[in-house]
C-alpha cells in the first residue's frame, strides 16, 4: 500500500495539473462511497488514463484521473474543449472533497430511552433535530440505550418511532420519507457494563470509517435518575469518549441535587469525569418559546426599554406557573422535593435572571450571557422564613399514605403550593418585588412572566373614553405568556400605551383578534400581541441548541450552586412549617391569595388553625390567638407565629412610647439570630407610630466578624430594620468587634469601650427593653453553658467563646441584662420544645442553663413563645 502511494506521488509530481487531479483521485474515494450509499447506485468511477488524452496531446505519458461511466467512450480530441473539461473536473472533485471535509458524523445516545420522558418528548425532539439538519453538513446515528432487554427495548423503540410526527408545514410525502430515514438511523442497544460502552464506541468508529466520514462528536442524553449518573459518567469517560478532534456533549436532567451541599457533591463527582464545557444541564423552561424570547425581546427593543426597565418605572414582576393536576402517582418524588425544589428553585429562578440581569452588548455570546446571569444570581437578597407562604391541597396526605403505605396518622408537611417574595440588591431593581408562585390542584393551567409598570397618570375623562394606544391611565404591562391558559399558546403581549415592539417576523406573527377574550383584566385588543409562526416543543428547541453548542440555554455549575445557595436557607427554615390546606381547583376561592409588605409575605385571609390535627371542625383562632399564662413564675404569652410577632411588636412599641413620654428617649437592646428577623420586618412595615427618632438601638451580642459580613448580627439588623426606618445614625450603637483591623482582640478593649458607651448614654446602665432568645442548649445572648465570664461579676460587656462558628463573640453580661426595666425572651419553633420543657423545671442554674439566670432585679421578665415551642 505504501509502495502504491509513493508511486502515485512520483507520477503526479511530474506535472502540476496531473498532481492536482491525481491527489483528488486518491482523496475522493470516500466521497464516491458516500455518494453511492446515498443514491443507491454506482458513482462515476475514477480510472487511470493518460493525461495526454485529457489535454489533447499524447506527448505526456503521465497518469492522472479520468472520469468514465464504466465504458471507454473516447470523445474527439479538441485541446480547448479538453482543457475546459479538465477545469470542470477539478472543480467538481474539489467540491466533492470540500463536502467530505465539512461533513461530519454525530452520534446521539439517549440513555433511559424507554422511559417516560423519552417517550413523551425526547424521541420527538431528536426527530425534529434530524428534520432540521438532514441534508446539511452532518450525518447522524441515534442509539436508544437502557437496561431493558434487547427484545423489549427494540419493540418499545419501534412503537415510539412509529408515533413521531412532522410539523404542519412539512408535506406528508416528505414527512414519510424523512421519518423512514430516521427510523433506519435509529437502533436500540442494551447498555450496562463498561464492555457495553466500549462496544458502542467501536461500532460508532466502524460506522464512521465505513462511510468515509469524520467523527464530529457524540451527544449522551442522561434521561435517568441522578443516582445513576456516576456509573454512566465513569463508563463514558473510560470507554466511550470520541477520538481527538471530536467533541463530547453530556446532557443532564434535573433534579440537580436536593440542596446546596448535595448539588455541590454531584457537581464535584461529575466534574471528575467531564469538563464544564461538555456538560449541558437542562431546564426545559429555557426552551419554552416565550421564555427563550425574553433576552432577544430586550435586545431588539433596547431603545424603548432602556428608560423603563428599572425600579423607577417597574411596579412589580410576577413569574407564575399554575397547574390543575395534583401529585397523584408522583408522591414519592414530591415528598422528597416539594413545589419549591420542583419548580421555583429552577424554572422560575432561571426566568427571573433573564428578566433581571443586565443585558449584554452581544446576546449571541453564550459566555457573556452566562456571566451576566451569574451576576444576577449574586444580587439576589437572602430569603427569610417570612418571605414565603405555603399550601398543600387537602387530598395530598391521603395520596401519600396510599401510595407509600404510610400509617393512618401520617400527615405530610410537603408544600404543593408556594408563593415567594424576592428582592434584588442592586441599583436597577432595588425595592421592586419579584413574586414567584407555583402550585398544584389550582384553578387553571397557565404560565407567564408579567412586568407591571408604575402608572402615575390621572385622566380627567371618564374611562369610557380611554383609548388603548393613547390613554396613560390604562395598565401598562409586558407579558411573556409561556402557554396554556386562555390563550392556549405562547405569546408576547405589550400594552399599546407603552410602545409598539419589534419581534423577528420570520419567527413571530401578530395574534389574530379574539373578541371577548380578556387577559389580566383587559381585553386582548389593549395589547400588541404576537405568537410563534411555528410552535415548538421546549425539548426540540433545547436539543437543537445542544447540537449547536449554545451553552447559554443551559445551567452551568456556577449558576446551579448560586441558585441552591439562594434557596437552601429558606428551605431549611421552612422544613417544619405546616402548610395551609386548600381544597383544590375552583373551590380554593381566595384562600391562597397573598399580600406583601416590605420583605414580608402573608395570606390575605387568616385560616382557622388546629392545635392538634384530628377529625371534626377546626377550632376558631379567636379562642387561642394569644394565650396568657405563667412560665418560670413570669408572664407567658403564647400564640401562632404571626400573632405572636404582632403581639410582641405591639408591646415593644407601647414600651417605647411610654419611655419617650417619660424620659425623652428609648433604649432598646436587640439579640441576633434568625428568630428576631420577622419581628424586625414587622416593626419596619407595620408600626408607623414608633418613635424611631428618639430610639437608641443597641446589640445584645455580636459575632466577631466585620459588620458587613452576612453572619454579623448588625448586618441582619441593617437589612431587615435599619434601612427601612428613620433612626438617627448617632442613635445606632453596633458592638466594636472590629478595631485596628483585628477582630475581638483583648488588647483593643472593645468590650470595655462598649461598656463605657452604655454607661455614658443609658441611665444607670438600665435598658428600657432587652430582647433575648433561647438556644437549644439553654444559652442566651452569647452566654453559653460553662462560660468563664459574663454569667456573674461586675463586667457589663464580655468576650465569650461559642461552641459553633464563628467561635469568638461579644455579649452583654447577665448582670447588665438583669438591670433592664423589661426583658422579653422570644422562643419560636418546634426545635425549641425540648429545651422549653427542660428549662421550665430547673431552678437558678446559669452555669448549666444561662437562660435560667435571666431575672431582672427591679424590672419585668416576659416570655413570648409560639405554640410549637410551647406545646410541641
């Protein structure tokens, strides 16, 4: 073979034209094979012929390529004609060679090919890819793989392939032809062991070599549960990677973890087998046509939106996905994930970033889009327990008991409905509420993104005279209608009194008149309305983008972890929250309606609650909204969390008003931790008569971190209270834990400095009110069991050690706390039930239980406990 190649080279090198023709002859063999395979017949053969015959002269004995159709036909010699024929041959063979070099082969391996997702969406999506790309620069093969036996798998695949359909604009004959081709290119194979993956790789290589093609790449679509990812990834990496010059794309389906830690572990595991650019995490909402249009819409309408897309003009943003179906048949999944993990953490959060992110100069740059999305994630303000409302349709627990063989007494706490209020900490969106809501067993199936703009106009004429494209008094909104609902299809809607939008005419068209149809309280005629020219399934859109390597339509590792970092604290705080029960469907009425104020979200209607779930009607809340009793010989106030916080806030305001009336100032010392956060929010948003101008705010304790650190108690106070009320800055007294660029160093005397400030400003060092909490170990403030300082003695402020990070703390001492005129201890949550019972029985033992040492010498101690802490 080597000798033949060398001889050909020598012969061809004697004449430049001969060399070109000869080289093309050698390299066009694969082109000829492919032509024969596609046309089903013999190609024009290339046979050696004297170059002199091609050039019209017999003086050159060189060999070169000459085209015949199998017979020697010896046309008349004509030098000019033969030269033209030679050039034509060169061009034709160069074209053939160019096609061969461009034409690559792509293998698509669908793992879990016999599953529900594959049957409903993925095979159709792969067929759509073939419809879009057939006859272009690539050839394809499709491998359906699963653990199912070969016979069963083949039967399943054959049935699924037979059910595939073409878009309406494809002629039936053409559809049948393409469908037949796709069926011939698709096959099932059993994939389980590393040997199976190695055999698959060899089969792909053989197919590519036999077809005279080059391998462009391989797509592995993981339509399997996440617990199977590691073994599959290991087999692909070790036995089924394509060779040099070909790409690998691995497609992953959610869930991508259960919280931040599990997502990090899964990402680390997959990162050991694949590079970041090889992984495509699917969130199918990013393939929805209305969602995929958000960034292009913003880009194409930059001029109109630049002055509108900000806190100065946007009143609020609603991102909604409602479902009429319940979780029947899926309760095992739903019990583990619930509605927040299933919908809000991924679908709705991804949509939020598309609306809120800064618009890149070039939205066609995947890298730029992903970087801007990550910045939007990082600008999300942390969520608190009060940021959400939860519900559960009444039949859910019964479905769980039936499907998972739970006892009759079982009652699930998994939410099937959630509304969450999100804010962003940046200049563009500061103060604008983003409302995310999703639920099952609701009154309609619909999804949309609604940007509602502020309306500062007043129209003198009666509303009968308002004209949609002229009156500024009509609502102004932009809606990306994801699907279903009254419209029944994706759409982009823009109020006529905003601007006439620009959308690509090749993919979006005007929506026809629909008399009588009303959306968001307005007739459709109030909007410029557009719908897709051709509706596409989300998976078809995403599979195409995987093939074309558009990473911006997928979830990167960084964005995934940023999302889980945002949602995990809220999920942890809601783990034991009892969701509101709702009947489902139209019967829900206004039961799930909610309102927001500041950073707080709450149901519009108060629902009767049960102390203990059981048969019969629920007791009315008026009977036990606020329970007054005694605890450790001091007054106890107990209620449901909302009522308890409201009562405590009222009591603090009343104490403040009395102190200001009597002394001219009110000195309030506040604890850190998560328990007071709802109280801060309540004070910030509901107490307009609070005498903030005459209030001094002190800290009971502080972690030894910089004041701007998210773990700082002062930072919590700043985020949830100070930035919302008008307290003179000289009345705010953070603990000096950060002095001389050091944290809580003894030689900096921060504790003594704070004690001196208290002595100078607070009469007799007696605060008007001190708010404390109680830890599960009985600690209060940052005074922990067996603490060497702060439990007795003369020091007013001390440095202490915590058993958990950050270890160093600064705290008011127990003697100073006991000088207060009033001490309120706030205890919330079921996790505090055990310590509540224990402390109720112990005496004065501050070394073991620091909270037991709280007893004001001349003031009042009042305990505020919610029912979960008090009754369990």
